[in-house]
C-alpha cells in the first residue's frame, strides 16, 4: 500500500502520476491490494462475477447480520449494481452494531480503491472515527483527506491530513507528504517544507521527497529555488529516488533560465540514465540547448528525433537541424532539413527562412536547378520578404550555373527590365542550352538559342563562342554558306591571334571551304590552324588539320607542298599516320618518285594491317608497278588485293589491271580469266566495257573468238544502252529512293528484280530494295532482301547488307546471331563511320552474350573512334564499367565510371553515376556513396529516371545508417518533384514502409 500511495503522490505534475502512489506502508489487506492492482492496471471488468444469491435461510440475529454483511461485501466485490445500496442499508439498519464500523470502512474502501472519491467520502462519513483505535483512525482520516485531495478540494482535505499526521502512526508520513503538497499549492512554503521534511524522515520518503520538492519548485516557476535545492543533493552522491527525473527538472529549469550549458548537461544525464524517455518537446529543448552551446553534432542527435512529426515542434526542429548541419558542413542533411521545415506553415517566419536557406544551401552544394526552383518559389511566395534582394542576386548566380537551362531561360524571360547581371546570365544560359540542343542534333533549336545569347553580348569572349558554334552547327546541318558566314563573323570581331575560339574557327572554316571546294581558302585556314597549334601541348585537331592541309595542296597540284606536309605528319607520328603514308605515296607517284612511293606504301601495308586505307595502298602499289613496267610484281600486287579483300570496291579495277599485266607478259589465259571475272561478277562496273574489249582482243590472239559472242550478249543484257527500258526502270527506282519515297522505291526495285533477275545491277537493286523497306518500317521484307544479297558474290553492297543484318539482329536481341555479321562489317569497313557502328554493335552483342572481356576490348576500340558517331565514348565507358562489374573488377569499374561521370553529361553518365554510388554502397562506404550523388548529380537532372534512382539510393543509404529523418525527407522530395511515374511509385512504397 505504501507503494500505491507514493505513486499517487507523484501526481505533482499530473493526476495520473499521483494515482501510482500507494496509500499505506503496510500490505495487510490482500483483497484490497488485489483490487488496487486491478484498478492500477485499469482492468475495470476483471472482477465481474455473478450476482450473489439472496439470503433464503432462517438465520438468527447475528448470523443474519453476518450474512447480510457478507452479501453486501460480495455484491461490492462482483460489482453488482445493488452492492452499494445493500451496504448502506446494512449500516442504516444496524447503526449501533459494532460491525457497522467495519461495513462503513469496507464501503469507503471499496469506492476509494475504485477512485470513486465522492462515494468513498460518503462511505467514510458513515464511520464513527472516534470508535476506532488510533491506527485505524489515522488510516480513515488519511483516506478522507486523500479523497478530497483527488477531488481538488484542498481546503476540505487539509484538516483530515493535519489530524492524521499528528497521530504519529505509520500513515502519518503519507499525511505529512500530502499536507506539504497542499501547502505548496496554497503558497505556504514554510509549511510545505516542514511537512515534506517530516515525511522525509521516514525511510520510505527519504529518497522520494527530493524529486517531488524539485518538481514543485519547477511547476511553480521557481527555477532558482529548484536549482538551489536539487544541485547540492545531486552533488552529494545520495542514492535518490528518480534521480534522473531530478536531472530532467533541472534541465527544464536551466532551459527556462537560458542557461543552456547546464540544461544540456542535465538533459544528457537524464538520457544516459536510460530510465525514462523524453517527450518530443523535451527532446527539442535538449537539441536547442546543445545548439546554443555550439555542440552541433549532439544537437543533431536530439533535433532529428523531435523533427520526426509534422507539427510546430517538428518544423522548428527541422529549421535548427538545418542550421546545425550547416555548421557541420553537412550540406546534404541541411538541405533536407530546411526543405522539411519549409513545408510546414505553423510558424510563418520559420517557413520563410527555411525556404530561403533551402535555396542557399542547394546553391552552395551546386544543385543549381533545385536552387532555382526554391528561389523562384521564394520570390513568388514572399514578394516583400526580408531576403528578397539577396534571393534575386542568388537567383542570377544559380541561373548561370544551372543545368536546367530551359527553366532558367523561362525565368529570365519573365523579367521585363533585365539588370546587367541578368543579361549576363541570359547570355550564358542561352548559350549552354544551345550546346545541349547541338549535342542532341537539334540544330534549328540550337541556332535559335545562340541568336538569343547574341542578343545580350555582355561577355565578348562568349559572343565569339556563339559565332563559332553557329558555324559548327550550320556545317553539321550541311549549310556550308551560312557556316562560313558565322565563322567569318568571328574573324571580323578581330579577336587576339591566339584566342582559342579563333584557332578553332580556322579549323572549322577550313573544312567549310574544303567541302565547298574552295581549296585556296581551305589551305589558308588549315595552315593558320596548324601553325598556331604546332608548338602547343594541347593539339586539339592538329593531326587531322595537317592532313587536310596536305589534301588542299594536293588538289591544287601543289605537290611539293603536299609532299612536305604529309612527310611532316609522318615525322610527327600523326595519329592517322597510315593516311599520311598513303597520300604521300599518291603525291610521289604524281612526282614520278615511284620508288619512294612504293616504299611508303610498303610501310603502310606492313605496319597498319587494320588500316582503312589498306585496299587503296594495295591497288596503288599494283598501279605503280604497272607504270614501271614491272608486270610480274604488278600481277602479284593485284592478286594480293583480289585474294585478301574480296569485298573491296577495287576488285573490278584490280582485275582489269592484272589482266593488263598478264597480257604484257603474254599470260593470255589469266588475262582472259580476269576479263571474264569482271564481266561475270561485276557486269555493271565502270570498266566492264573496257573488259569486254580486252576480252575480245585477247580471245582473238588465242584463236578463241568463238567464245566472245556469249559474253557480248551477256554484256548487252547487263548494260542496256541509253533509253533502254531496263535502264530507265533502274534509274527511276533510284530516284524514288534518293527522294526518300521509300515505299514506292521498294516496290519499284522489287518489280525490277522480278523483271530482270539476271541483271548486272542485281546486287545494287537487292540492297536498295532491302534498305527501302527498312526505311519504310517493314523490317521483315527488308531483311529478306539483305538475306538474298548475303548469298550473292562478294561486293560492297553485300558488305553493307551484312552490317544491316547485324544491326537488325542486335535490335531484336539476337546477340549471338548478330556477332558474325558485325565482325564482317568491321573487317570490311570503308569509312570511320561504318567501322564505329560495327564496333559499337560488337561491344553491345558481346556484353549481352556474357563475353565480357571481348566487350571491354571493343569498348576500348570504340573509344579510339571518339566523335565518329553520337555518344560512342560514353556508351563505351558505361559498357566497359558494367562488364568490369560482371567480372568482379569492382575497383577498375569505379575508375571507369568516375571517368564517365566526370567527362560525359549524357544519359550514360547519369546511369554511370547511379552505378558508381551503388558500388560505394555495396562496400558499405555510405558517406562516399552520398557524396558522389550530391557532388555530381546536378548536371544529370534532366534524365529523370536515373536522377530519381540516385536519390532512391540516397534514401536507402540514410536508412542503412539510421538517418530515418533524412530518408523520409528525401523520399518525400522525390514524390513531390519527380516526373517519372515509376520512380515516384517506388518512392511512395518506400515511404509507406518507412512510416
């Protein structure tokens, strides 16, 4: 019972706490204690029983009284509705009987322990206290006082406590205890202290009074007295009851006095005791205390807990949490904290400040697109906000650095009177967006944005860049006259001779003039470009420009200059040295320096086996031998080309030249065979008529003229004269193809093949028919024609068809089937574009068939062909990294991915950053995973899927490291901002799980 009374007395703060105190220091009444325990557990229905049976027996007087009393007691025990009435009737009917006192006590105790204090008071009023011994009298007086106390009728309660405490019975300590509390409520501190000190003399209350007195002082707002009283007790080292609660009251008192150092010390003492839990408000105060003493790390430990709900405490906690993270240079967590605070409207000032700080922090982190959105929202929501001027300044900075250029342009377009700062930002952002359009081959949009950039020529250097890129874009779009005008506009601006964009313009202008066949001006520009870069460590396109300079000299028949230029390229180990050897040999051939030409051709053929110019070199070598009347060597040279490169477009010409060489050595049978090979396999070659005449002459010398008639007839069939219907049909079909009327072209070529199945132009017709159907979207029929061409003799068209088949199989996911076709295409490529497309396909196909090392090899090869086809290098890096991951080369993969992320702001770069962050997560380096996302993600904001995947990964990292508040805030941000339905749904699912 003592325990019960003390727990009830603990209700100095609330009635519930008092209900936990015990009334007595003894525990003799087991039944009452049991009911008290049921009541304390609030199991109100646990004592229900059936109604007692009515007395139906003939009993004598005392028995009757006893039976009636037990009936009433039983009725009370089982909570029968008539229980109280039975007990009151018993008392009134037998007022002079000694058992009436017991009945009254029982009735009072029944209601007392049921906390029905009004009924308890009535019950005890039926008891003649003077008839009791002093112990029971003290007990009844205390219960009467306690009942009034619980009814907050302190005036009525006090006399009963005063009577009970002076009887000097065990219950008197309890009476002193409550009397002291009433004295505190009445402001009679002297009496309160005296009574509580008296209560404290009992061993039971000695350790309990301190926390109660401390609590009373605190509740009264008497913080100094609470501190003065409690601090010495804590310092004494006594084993005080609920010592941690004294720490908590002290913490609250110190907090109220803004003594944050002592407040924080006592909050931590309470937590470290691990005997209680702080309320969210107390957690918040603890966080603020540590924040104020600049212990920001400890402040975050508390504030991230109190920030967990969307209420006023949560908003304020998030706000201070954001500032604490800023002090710790943790911009990641600061942004999510400020964002959470900005979403709540409980405190308007905090909401405004949080939105502004959210924007500033994102700007500091470099996430400019998010900063722009937040600053834009701030200026719109708080047009008269105290941070407006700074927000406008920050917005201009964010716009300049944003990767969301279209949004930035839209924002600045709304500003009617653009300040110089905004004009400068506009010039830059329009330029940046133009570069994005250029990257995506959206040339018209790119040119329009460059025009917008030029409308604010604040930065002269940037203006020069816009002229240059207009030249580049027009050149890429095939508009060479406009490209030349743009390049020349840059030159007309008279930049410094070494200005980097003037140097680049020399190169671009050189190509524009070269492709316009204005070779003198092309020569001038390539010469200027190579002269300015010759001594530089950064050569840019120097190697290519030097070769084009040589070509410009050659076309103008400036052979000495051309020869010197190509020789210079060889001496400087030009990256395309094989081309330099070939072109030098061509020039030397024109200069009648055939021995030198042959030497350079041999160096090319022996040293560059995979060169695109091997076939050219082999053919030229044979031609030079032929010129030199070295017929046997010429024949061998042409044979090497014919045998080694059966798909080469040089084959019909090599056959003709070998026939001439063999004729000159009187090897007429081989001569006849070569001419027949041209007419049989290449009937539409430009030299087919020459082959026919050579065949006629050679057959006549051999006395075999009879064989000629058959070849003449076949030639006429393959090469109808001008105006012939067959020729007209073929040319008409080609016209449809080149006019991009693919459906009509496909049908025309199909009809042509049906009408002329043995036409000499069969290979061309099969290819054009197949490609026409492909272009028209009928892949199956197109593939059918390519399959037919696969079965035809070797030809350039057959090689092109093989590449097409490989691409189709690749697109269909038939990767193993695609590989041999793509290998053939790569081996027989006649241009860098064809080679790059085939190598890229082989990289993809080998990866898909789990041939990871081969895939890496092709990826590295593709990187050497950088810029030939769009985004080839980022695709190669991504595939290489994925292959390395599959081969468990995690460290190498991370290096590759970092290279990809640093240098390529493409969709491949976005996926690469996700994989890089995932790799760090997989080895539990969560900090590095988070940092990689925050440091590098901003330029990839447009790629919504991968951008969303990064931040889903970030939320996972937070969860894995126990940062649930940050995880929740991150997921909420994804749900609010993501434009990708899949990402948003995944975030919502994770958020539900987290909640």
